[in-house]
C-alpha cells in the first residue's frame, strides 16, 4: 500500500457524516474536497448555519463545495477538476446523476446504516428497531443511480439490544461505519475487495418517519409498543393522551406479566416508573414528558401522582400530523 493513500472527495451533511469525515482525516487517505448541503436557517433566529461536515472541513482548511445540484455541467467540471480516486458519500442529501458517479477513477461509494438489501431508504436505523430486528449493521457499497441498490463491498453487523433506542443504535453504527469505511478504502487501494450484487428479492424500504407514527395503540403487545418507543426516540417520539394532555414517552420496556385490565389502564405509579396495561403484557414507562415540562425519569415520575389516578386509561385518539 502506498504511503499517500487515495485521493478522496467526501460528500455528507449531518453529524453522522461528520464522524466519517473525521475518520478519513485520521487515516492515510487524503481528503481533497468536501461536498455538503447549502447552509440552512436554524435556531430561533433562523440564522444560516453550516452543516457539521462543512464546519469540520473548514477547521481542516479543506475546500468546501455546496452546489444545489450535480446535474449541471459546471458542477460536474468542478468535481472532475479535483482528480479524485474515489468519492465517499455519507448522508449527503443530494442525488448524484450517473455522470457524476462515473467521474472519480474508482467511482463513488456509500456507507449505509443497514445490512443491505434490508432497509434501503431514509430511515434504516429506526425501521430496524420498529420491526424487531435482532441485528443491524453498515454496508459499504458501490453507488449506482438506484436508491441504495449498488453492489456491496463490505458489511459489518451489530446486535440490537432490548434497550437500544434509535439514538444509541445510531451512535453504535456511526462508530462501526467509520471503521468499515477506512477498511474498505484500504482494501480498495490494494484491490482486495470483490463487489457482491444485492438480491432484490430480499430488499425492503425504510420509509421516512412521520409524526403520526408516534401515536400509541395500547391494544398492541407490550413488546411492540416498547419497540415503537425506542425506535422513535429521539424523533418523532411516541405519545399518548391522558385526558386532555399529550404525553411524550421517551423510554419504556415490556413486562411479560399477564394483565386482565383494559388496554391503556394505568396499573402502577411508583419510583420505578409507570406500568400500563397493553393488549398483551404490560409496559413499564421510565421516562415521560408532561406538556410544557421536561422529560421526567422514573424516580421523578412519582411527582405525577397528583395528576394521574390508578385505574384511569391512556388514549391516543388524535394523531399528530
């Protein structure tokens, strides 16, 4: 392996992508340019704010390009002028036309947060938890025009635990993805990777999350609701109505103990949290947020005894769109 490493263009936008950019900066490979989404309004003042990837690139004095599209010939010429060996794309947010994918000598590769072909699309991490998958992982793939359909170069898996939220799994996959990306580049430089074509028969789609998915149906099993709570943390967050109050439920786990009370009934409220009857089993809520307040942990939930009476029921009649 040559000391210089590969000449890399990196394209990404959010923190997940910035972690991968940092891994490249720590490697032998040379990042010659960074592509990121245009600055967006953020915060109460709606001030134009650079993406985490752009901020990191500027800290390291790397050229940053922010085209609205890569379909224009001028943008493609700029891309070609960097004479990169390869382009790495991680949560960039722009579709790359085939002509752009073909510009780098080794093409473009992507780090995707699932074990392809399972969970192609926008929300693979959340969908894996919601579906009750036992395993997730990352796939480094050669990009093509389709949505996450390209040949797979390297896969690494990780177990999903019963306590994982989308946030915790996201962090685990970011760490795994960073290592896998550098490993893939090292092996590509040595011509040590063989692409594996995806089996479309096993593909499914990880649709973007919507707020309405947070509405809890207490007639489901406790295990299903637990996955809903964990899979939608930190966004859009599972919720249920208590009288006229919409309560956001951040953390919960299933209890298999049978229950003969109607679904949604509040069975217990103590320093361990709230216990609620489900269609099958019980749900133990250990972090919940009352409207206008902060998220309360299990020992703080005791303070809700003045507002919540055992035997009354949760409902989720009004979906939040």
